[in-house]
C-alpha cells in the first residue's frame, strides 16, 4: 500500500516520432515532465498472479473482468465499472458512462463515513472528494482488491463473482487502527441502468417510468425492469442488492441518494447523515444500502454486499438466504481461486525472459479466456452495444482455449457451426443471448477459420469422433461437423474471381477492404493463403473423418492457389495483397501508398505456399519496411488518397487503426512465420517488443496509456503524431494468437494429431527453458537445453530416459506424468 502522490498534470502529450518519454506540452507550450518510472504506477506480483496499482490516476482506466460465465462485471483499478447479466446489450444492470467526463464513472462504490464527524471517503479512491491517505488496488484472476486507510480506519475490499450465485460480491473488511471507538456508516451504491442499453439511449424518457425499486422484507432492494420490446422478455431477471449485515437504511431513487447538481463524489444522502428510505416507481433507479458498524480499538469486522440477479421473487429470496450463509463468501472465493488454478494448471513455463514468462503463465491465457467469453463486446473502448459474437473473432479465440478447456472449445465450435448455411458460408455476427437477427454480410474468410479451430481441438484431444457429430445448418437440415467444414471449402471453391483467387466478397480479415471491392469483382490474395492453410488441415480432417478420398481434391486446390500466389501474387520483393474491382493489384510497388501489406507476407509462409526464396524475401521486406521499435505496421505507406482521393481505401488517419498502425493481431503471424523460417532471433524480437509492459516502457506510459498486462488491438504507428498509443485493449484476436505464437512456435510445443510435437525456435542467446504441459490427461515435464545456442533444430529427445525417434512425443493416457528432455 502506498501513499498516493498528487494527481498528474492534465497537460496533453507532445506528438511525433521524436517524442521524449514523459515530456508533455503545457498550455503555454513549455515542456513539463511526467513521472515515467513504471514501478511508480504498478508492480506485478507474479507469485499471487496479480498486478498491483499504486495510484488511481492512470492514463486510462485499467480494467479487469469479474465473471462466473453468466454474471459479469468489468471493473477498473479505481473502482469504475459496469455489471451485466449474460448480455451488455439487453441485461446491462448498472451504468457506465463510456467516453464521458469525468472518466470511469459510475461503479459499484462503497463509502465509509465517520458517524461522528460526517467525513466520508471511498476505499476505491474514487469517487468521493476526500481521498484515503494510503491506497493501492490489485487485479487478480477474476477479482479486484482495494486496500486503503484513512482516519485510522483500514478497509480491504475484494470484488468478485463467485460460481454459486449470479452476483457481484463486495467483500469489505474494516479495521479500527485508532485508540478510540469508531462508529461508521457504510454505504454500498450502484446506479442501475435500464437493461436494454440502446433503448435507454433512445427511449429513456418513457422507459424510466416502467422501472421500479422496491424494498424486500428480507432487507434487500429489488430492481425490476419493465421489458417492452425485446426478443427474450421472459429471460429478463430481477436485480437484488443486499448485505449480510442488518440494514440501517436504503435508497432506490438516485435523486434522493445523489441529489440534484451533485455526483457520486458528494452524494446528498451521505452528507445529510444517511439514506432516506426511498423506493422508486418510475424515475432514475439506484441501489444504495446503509449499514452501521461500531469498531472497538483494534477490532476487525467484515461486511458483505451483493448485487445479483435471479429470475423471479422466489429465486430472489433463495439467493438472499443463500448469500447470508456464514461461509458463502469464503466458499465462493475459494472456488473462484480453484477454478483458475485448475485452468492454468495446463501450462507453466520457466523462461529466461521474466516478462514473457509472466504473460504466458498468467495474463495471456487469462485475456484469451475473456475474449472467448465476451468476443469483442464490451471493454473500456467497446460499448457493448451491437457486438454479439463475431464469427471470425470467436473461431480464432478458440485456439487459445483448446489447450486449457477443450470441452468448452468444442461447445463454441458447435455454437459457431449453427450459424453456417447449407452452401457453406456463415453469419458474420450473431446474437445467441439477445435473440436478434444476425449480421449476414458474407466475407471471404469467416467460414474458413473454423477448420483451424477444429484441427486444434482434435490435436489437443485426439477425439476424431468430434468430426462425426451431427450439427444443424442455420437454414435447415444438418450434417456432420466434417461436412460443415467441407462445405466451407466448397463455398470458397465456387467463388473464385477472374484471376482464380477467392473473391473478396464483403471483405477478408481486413474489414476495410470492401472499399476497393464493392463491385464484387475484387479478389483476396490473402484469402488464397488462408484457404491454403486450411486445406492442409482439411487433408488431415478428411482422413480422420473417414473420407480419405477428399484429400486429392484439397491437394489440387492447394497447388492451384499456391501457383497463383507465387506468380500473380508476387510483386518482386513481397507478396501482393488483393486484386481490386478495377483489376489492378493492391499491395504493389507501383502505387505510392499501401505498397506492402503485412498479412500477405506472413501467411505466404503460414500456408506453406511461398517458394522458399520468396518466403525469406517477403519476411525480409517486413523487417526492412514495416517493422518499428514498437511493432510491425500493418501496411506502408499509410493511405491518404489511394486509390482515389475522393474515395480512399480507408478513412482512418494515417498511422492509426487499420491504416499504417501496428496491428498487434497481425504481428502474431509474423512471429509464427519467422519461426517457420527458423529465424528465432527475429521472431523473438517481434514477440518481445509487443509484450504490453515492454511496449509501455518503450513508448512511455503517458503515450502507451492502456493496460500493461493485456494486449491491445493496435498501437498508433510512426506516421501518427501519437506513435505508440495503444487502443482497444483486452478484447482482440491478439490474445489468442500471441499465445499460440509463443507457446507453439517460439517454444515449439504444439499438439498435433499424433501427439505433442516439440520443435522450438528460440532466440540463440537462450540457454534453454522448461515447461509443464498437460496433454491428453498426462503432465509433460519438458526441459529444453540449448547449449549450442542455436535458434532451431532438435538434436535429441528423451522421454523418461528413452530416446525418441522424430520430435512428436506420443500421448500417454495411462501415465500421470512423463519427463521429456530436449536438446537443441
Ligand atoms: O479481422 C478484424 C476483426 O474481425 C475485427 N477487428 C478488426 C480486424 C481487422 O480488420
């Protein structure tokens, strides 16, 4: 716990590539310097799997996700956040004011008031005006903890969502460190939203009179939202807010608790000495609970608050009683911890790089699991408004969950394939929770991603029976899982363009490309490479599903596309990206802008399609033209007028987002490509420079801004005046692919259908590393020795002392553990 420094200067950052870390422009133009030492802001506590924050005024709210899979809360390091049940679109329980000032409001706040003096403060630091003298907060796996002290009262608050009820638990422990008796008013406050977020924005003037907050005789508040126009009204829950300590008073009406022209910083009810006992039949709802705690000198007491959902009155009552059982909170917390320990027990490594080791053992799989759960729905950047499940996003997220929870991965594949049409294409976005109609635009890549996920699940489990499961098509009928995958290939095979590459359709992985392919004639060279990657897997899947006769067709298609990629697709120093509607190539030296695109270089190698000299040349061009000290740019030069000043390929400003930014998701494929080429030093350079705290150190915290423990989607590139600014953190395909790139390609421990393949491609300076990897029920204790300081090349593998032929270690379902020694 640290004494809080004063707030940082609110001045803006200087721009441009030449920025000096910490230099800020003041209003008068003079340079001021901000604290840049990262350890003044946060510290990793790897032994606890936590990151601790030492000040509240970070450049942005640094988030965590608390969740049991059904009830969720996104919570910042300073206590701001939003709770929702299943869907932030239609069952958003509390309000979070995205983009508005003051930043990071509202949240599930606790206020502690000395009943004698009336002074009050918040253990979360924000939002009360009076701040605690000492304060820190920590994000852990599924929980966030605040530790604070003010007025000789210490408060430790742990927020988490346990597995036994759908509720956010606010576990508050108070200690009186003074020699005098303390009488405290303790308030828990949450501002309720109107569940259906878009309706709230559009129709709140009417809908607000259809909500109620009532006092429940079991000393709780119950919030009811009157559903007017929603596909699943019967699935809308009641919300309850309660404590395990007798209530002194409460408020259900925000106006009564906060008061007019006030905010969460100075609630009127608290200043007037207590809640007013208001309920609400129409208006602006809130849940405010007041309990009184008397603490003798040195005494410690615990108070728990609960914000939860239940489907009806009877279930509310059961949840209230259940939550008040003496060991409910302790059991819930222990189960949360056990669940994460068990999940992460699938992988543990010791590396010569502590930052990489932390990411791979803790934060990267944690972030990837949150992506798997939330797709790209809600974060500090994404408002959870109309982003259901993205087909391509989720298909990629599965890759990093399969090693930890293959059954959940299978379930997600079933969900995705239910969105596939009989002709093989899929819905682009869909809304399984909300029941809304899907977004049906047809993209050249969406339907192809699933084969990669299925192949990985088979490799992880060895369960070829999965391919035989019968699954429905979205437009009726059903087919085996393999049949679904085959129809995806057939769909692409029947939609090739004039040059023979797959038609771009609405876009490929790059959302922006529709702008040069609106007429439907454009072709994606990158999709040809993605198709090739998938076809290699399909040959295996055909054999595994009892259709070896399909392999020749896949092979022929692969060879045809490979030939096109190496001829029409080759520009001389790199691979071209697409063919535009007008027949011209995109991604060629002939143009002034967007000459070279990252994905076409990386996937040429991922697909095994690039002829060897072209593969190397293309990745050399990436290194020479696209790489920066803060990651690899997506394309170069940025687009301003291409192909037509009146209708450029993208509206993104140069160096931002999809235009010349460092798109982290796409960087992961460069790491894989370099590993496949055996260039471990280059692969590791690309990997390490995007480890979030490493990139933050390089850019400076006030430039990077986003969380140092999870990946962001992109960093502004050198053509932007804010080079290094990280955007859209947490929910990004970077999480899954960075995990795959590091574990399966740099460390080279990759499940394949025959077993666990071991083929590291590491930096030559590494002496070696160790990994404990759960695989098909057995723990593989792997040690890799690199005394020859090579990047790649397995000389010998011994399993329990026995020399292995080749580098695929078989499955040992009958053994609990095996020792695997690898010499490079
Ligand atoms: O591939 C997309 C993804 O589906 C959504 N975010 C942007 C990526 C690149 O355009």
